[in-house]
DNA sequence: ATCACACTGTTAATTTATTCACAACAAATA
DNA sequence: TATTTGTTGTGAATAAATTAACAGTGTGAT
C-alpha cells in the first residue's frame, strides 16, 4: 500500500507534535509553516512535505490550525495497541525515566516496572508498581503490553530482552549499551549516552573547523 | 576539503568503535567485514564504504586487524580539544549519567558538574566534583571545556544554555525536552525519552502491520 | 473589480545515501 | 604452476531524502 515510512519523518512528526502541544497550551490557535519549521529547526518546505503523509490540509490564509493539526499527527502516530509500556530495571536510569515519563505522552503509559532486587519490588513510583522480574511474562501477557524499556546492566540485557520478546514485546528502547539479538519483527532503538556525547563532541569540533 | 560528513556515518563509526573495543577485550585479533557488519546491524558493503573515510586498509586474506582499525576510528572521531565535558543538573538524570559515564569513553571525561542546589554543591560523584552553577563560567573558561550535558528542568534549559555558550561551550547534549535557541556554530543533540518511546511504539506496530 | 501578496500543496530536480557489481589480490589447493 | 576461493575497495547504478519551482487560492489594498 503506502511506500515505506522513514524513521526521520516520524521523528520529525513527533517533534512537531511536541511543539504543537506547547503552542496549544500557550493558547495559540494558528501557525504558518515557516513559524513551526523555525521552531523545529527544519525548512518550511520540509515541514509541508512531511505533513503530506497526514490527510490534513492547512489554509493559505491562516496556515495551520494548531488543535486540528495536532490531532491529525496524533492520529497518524499513535497506535492504540501499543499504548502500554513496561520498564525493566529500577536503578538510576529506571527511576529517572519513571519520574519523568508519566503523563508526558498523551497515549503511552508505563503500567508496570520490574526489577530483580526485592528491595525495589512493591515500591510504587509515579503511580507505577514494581514487580519482581519473574512476574514479567505473566503480567505482560495479561495486560497485553507490547513496548518495553530496558534499563538493566549490560550483562543482563540480552536475557531480559529474550524473556520480554517471548512474552509478546515487539518494541524495545534499550538504555544499556548491549547490542541485542532479536527476531526480525521486533523493533529496537538504542540510547547510549556515551555514544551520544561522542557524536556531539565530534560535530561540535567539526563545525568549528 | 573533504565532502561533508553525515551524522549517520559518524554514528555508525562510533558504534563500530564500541564493538571493536569489546572484541579487543575478548582477545579477538582479526575480523571480516561481514562479521563486524552483522554485529552492528549493517550490510558488509556499508561497513566497508564507511571505512573509506578512514585512511585504513584491511587485507583480503585476514580482514581487519581489530587493534589498528580501532585506533584508526579513534583517530578519526576523537578531537582532543573536545575531551572535557561539563554536566549541568545533578538530579535523577544527572546522577544516572555521572555514575555511568566516567571511564566508558577513552577520550571524554566529565570534569565538572554544576547545580544550583547547595545540597549538591561540593559533593563528589564518580570522581567529579559538583560546583555551584554560578561558578560555571569561570571554571569552563579556565579548564577550556567545550562540551556540555544539560540535565536541568525544561524551564531552566535555555538560560543554562545561554550561559554555557557565553562561556565557550560549542556542543550540547540536551536531556531536557526544551528546544534550544543557539548560534550557528553550536551543535545541539536532543535526547528526549518520551519522543524515543513514541518512535519505538510507532515502528513496532508499523512493522507488525 | 482587479491586482499584488503570502501562503499551501505538489511535481520535478537535485543531492545524498545505499546497494550492486566487479576488479584486484593473496592464500590455499590441486 | 595454474586454479579456486573468499575477501577488500570502489566506480556505477539505484534508491531515498531534500530542495527548488511553481500552480492554485483566499485576502486585502487600490
Ligand atoms: N543510556 C544512558 O544514558 C545510560 C546512562 C546510565 C546508565 N545506562 C545503562 O543503563 C543500564 C542501567 O544503568 P543504571 O545506572 O540504572 O544501573 P543500576 O545498577 O543503578 O540499575 C540497574 C537495575 O537493574 C536491576 N537488574 C539487574 N539485573 C536485572 C534483571 N536480570 N532483571 C531485572 N532487573 C535487573 C538491578 O536490580 C538495578 O535495580 C546499564 O546498562 C547502564 O549501562 C545508560
Ligand atoms: N531525556 C530523558 O530521558 C529524561 C528523563 C528524565 C528527565 N529528563 C529531563 O531531564 C531534566 C532533568 O530531569 P531530572 O529528572 O533529573 O530532574 P530533577 O528535578 O531530578 O533534577 C534537576 C536538577 O537540576 C538542578 N537545577 C535546576 N535549575 C538549575 C539551574 N538553573 N542551574 C543548575 N542546576 C539547576 C536542580 O537543582 C536539580 O538538581 C528535565 O528537563 C527532564 O525533563 C529527561
């Protein structure tokens, strides 16, 4: 049917969505492509091109209506069967994530967290209870959770991933530096901050000769 | 001189570097492009193409020598004048970063952290002392720090960025969701985990129809 | 009314990134 | 020695992403 949707377009649409949420909160009703593009650090043409994916149309006179464009993007991006998220590993990173995440996405919710440390089990952080990792398969299946965040040490990441996938997880955000071996239908995104800083350091210097 | 270097190539080179470090620790001396490519989830051709940026050559018989290829990539990626990193904001995220980062990059070191909360000032975490944010300009100038990680609340991110840039920072890794307004010579990378999870959720569902 | 304007949506052109296809090569084998 | 094998490095081809160019359109000024 559709031609393949690229990662970059989706990243940009999600960014536009964020910006539009802010604009809506500020009570701004309409916006032109060049204004929104500036806020997103893209060209106006690219923005308009990206919006072609949606079935949404602005007006040459008043530009885009913030609320309806926002809805159109949400509609395109959000898949309601991927709304529930599990978090594995309640160490430094896991807690930072949990404290930050809840309520920040209109659709996505972390509805369970897991750890192997009994000190952490049964604690409730940001409205989310922590269960022992051994309960993960049954809870993930029962709640039909499809998305997981991995924040366990590198040495446990692969075994945790195997277990999650076995239980039905199809999307993983992996904060450990471990490269995961997963079946083809599972989507994995890696977030290693060391790599991120190295990239920044390279391009910062590169830009300045 | 050279044609422009793309972000994706650099991200991949950094990933190859990581993998090669692991291989070196495992005592593996040589590796073929198809093996390394598999570990990095790229095609062998792409890997070889990427290595064309380096002035490094493998052998048709034994492939690449792990140690020398690693050095070649380090040589290409690491710019010694961007080795020092500052961290601003010692909350949940800041502490997670500090605990994780030190010693994981051969070149980069977080040599100072800053917070406005006097409770945190003078604490030493992972060998890095925390200073009051008001001291940031002088320390950054004195130590000639060029790279910074921002982990303060969204509401303070722009003012912190302005101050850092004024003090000489040219590369920022921004963990707050705030879009920063910066001069053209400053490179900014954004790491918002809500956006990341939303991307994962989209593509996980997309992949599975 | 009509014109100039400022904007959107989209086709076409261009640039960038990836993949294909193969020459060159060194070792192993017959 | 000649041949086969498996690899690298890269020019050429293809695919993907971005940018340019412009037709269409409602608005407000003249
Ligand atoms: N991407 C980043 O920015 C970043 C930053 C810091 C750390 N990290 C990585 O994230 C991961 C977590 O880092 P951290 O600083 O939070 O570590 P941590 O040691 O503070 O926390 C790890 C948690 O995982 C739990 N755990 C360990 N094995 C488990 C298992 N098999 N099942 C369930 N839970 C298990 C531990 O009990 C602990 O609570 C590490 O892999 C680290 O390398 C990433
Ligand atoms: N990218 C992610 O994965 C992720 C995850 C969680 C939080 N966040 C974001 O990262 C930022 C920090 O989150 P957190 O959970 O660590 O928050 P936090 O409240 O735990 O920590 C913020 C820290 O910044 C300090 N601070 C505030 N204003 C400051 C200023 N002007 N100068 C210096 N220090 C200042 C505070 O004293 C505090 O120590 C927030 O913007 C949050 O939105 C990002």
